[in-house]
C-alpha cells in the first residue's frame, strides 16, 4: 500500500494531476484492482482527470472567438480508434521505406494530415486550458502553441488499444506543457519547474492546514502532511521571493535608483581604504630606503609581489644566510615601518 501511495504522490508531484491511465498502469504494476488504486488516490486528495471531465470542459467553451472550433464535431470513440490504427500502420510502413520513395512521401503526407485533423478537432481543449493561465509575460497564442506541441507529442505516445479516450490522455499533458512554459518564462529569474510545483503544493497544504487547525501551521506540520522534511518546506517557501530591478526609481523625486541605496559588501569602508592606502605608501617608502637584498627578503617573507609568503629557512637558502639573520632583517624593517606609521595606532 505504501508503494502505491508513493507512486501516486510522485506522479501528482510531477504532473499536478493524474489520469485514469496512470491509475491503470499502477494497478497493473502491483497486480491490484483499478478501484483500489483509484480509492487510494482519492484518499490522498489527488486530482484525477477522467474522460467525462474533459468532455464537460469542452462543452463549457462558449466564447465567440472559439465558435469555429467548438462547432467542429468531436471524434466518436470508433472514429478515434480507426484514426490511431491508421497512424500506427503509417508509422510502421514509413520505418520500412526509404525517405526518397514516392510511397514514403504519400504516407508521410497522410500521417501529417491525420495529426492536423486530430489537433484541429481537439483545439477547444487547448484553448480552455490556456485560458486558465493568463499571464502578462506570455501571449495567449504562445500558450496555445505550447498546447498544440504537447498534443502532437501525445499523438505519438497514445495507445489506442487501452480503454481510454485520447482527450483524457492528452489533457494533463497539455496542462503540464502550458504550466511549464509559464514557469519557465514568466519569471525574471528562472526557477526549475519542479521547485515551482513543490511551492504550489506547500502553499496548498499550508492553506488547508490553516482552515483545519484554525491557526497558521508550523513548517514541521506542513512537512508531516506532505511526507517531506522541514528543510524542503523552508526551501520551497524561499522560492517565492519577488524580484526587483536595481534600476527601479525610488524616492519622492524619483531621481535615485534602488542600486544607489544598496551598499556594496565587497567594497572597503572609505576610512579603511584610506588607512590601507597610506600604509602601502609607508611600506613602499621604507623598502625604497633599504638595499635590494633586504627589500626582497621582506617582500618574500610577507608575499609582497610574490604568489605566497615564504618561510625563514626558504629565504635563508636563497641568500645563503641563517634563519636568524633573515628574522633580524625583517624585524629591523618592521620597526622602521612602525615608527613611520606610529600615528595610525591612534586612528585605528
């Protein structure tokens, strides 16, 4: 039972809703009755799309813009079965023929025409789903195009031998394709689709628990309800953050931009920058007064003009002197620098 629930929740998580085909496949996978799996899905409050649901959706389309499509007679179950049998035959024959053959071109043209016919007849379904997703960043026609591409893919994968209508099979694939298009292109910064879907499920559970408990639920309560960790819930909620442009004008006179008011964390404080700049000038001045060998020893010791700082013995080997002598040279230069920059102690 737990495995069946997991498979159902995984499908619902990926596709928002499931179809009777999905339930049938899970029933066959675990060799159980269809009604048992269907009952488990309903107990988990998963949206299940049936063929009658799709038929009723198409019947609801009444806008004048869609009248030409709505008046197209829908395929009967027998007509649909014959068309898909023909599609399977044509695909098998095309695999056998060379693309340059005349018969290949005839079969290919016929297959394309059947595809167009099925898509044209079922376009009201695409319109209905697309109308549910109005967005300012994606044109309605683009959503319809995404739906038609999804339906075209569904034609290739549909198995007409199963006791399911094509509209039922194609519905949630169109729904999913349009939703993914919006999730991919409706944000300034793209968030992976599965994260947006997770956020939707978390918010829905959050609202359900609020009504059930009469208070705002804790993240761990939402996590327990969904069967996920509390960290995942917190991560999902973080994806809802809105995006603001740094060029957005702010203030009463609208002369400043948001970027003007945000501090650069990587930028040094002006005072620190001034002190560092002055310290660098002091070090450069003292080293200029030293001979070339002493200056180089100091630079090697602290990695100035070198990729790294060197140890005393490494410097000693280079100049054939002892570690103690290297230390003495370095300390002598440090005292000169400290004396020159003694007033910086009062500032810092």
